[in-house]
C-alpha cells in the first residue's frame, strides 16, 4: 500500500472515530451553537466534511457532486464518510498522482490540477476540521479521544 493510501486510511479512521464518539455524548451538544473561529456546530461541521469528501470523490470520478444539508442525521454522515473514505483509498490506487483532473469549482472556476492535489486536500481539510471538532467537543465537556497518526499506527503514549 502506498503512503498516500495509508494517509487516506488514517483519514477515514479518524473520521469514523469522531462519529463513534458522537454516539457516546449527549445529542444536544451536536447542535450547540459554536464559538467564533470554527466552521459551525459539531453536526454542521461533520456534514460539511462529508459533503467536501463527496465533492473530492466526484471530481476524481468526473461526476456531479452531491451535497448534504447541515442538519442531516449522523447515520447519513457516517455512511457517506465510510463510502467516500473507501472510494478515496481505491482511487488513490487507480489514478496516477500526476494525472490531470479538470472540473469547475464554485470557488475557483475552471480548475485543472494533478490528482494528488485533490487527495492531499481531502486529508488536509479533514485534519483542519477534526481539530476544530476537538476544540468544540472539549469546550462542551466531551473531549475526543486521541486521533493522531501515532494512535492510528498503534503506538501508545
């Protein structure tokens, strides 16, 4: 397995760990108003992550992206992230990293970029929002478990 595929496995594991944690906390905190400086509530941030990941997969597959509403059920988010996480791992094996992917972005307009940029963006975007989620969970009294690469690799502190 390539380094990219391993990083995508970590990314999928971390997303699923956050969602597993959501099932152990008071459901009211999932929609608690967020403080300034983070994307949104826990649920809205998870829906955003799932939507973004679906967009990355659709761009790699040259398909039209599907977006989730910010108030979507956690099970829908979990299933979406499980599906797109597996798809990213498979696509990383199938698509050469330097293959040019072209798409229209609402943010950037017409884009042509090597595939590795989309894979890297999926990982970086997930890490950034999981860090925000860690802050939210901690401020709401339900800290996340450790989600770093050391834990994923089985290295205990």
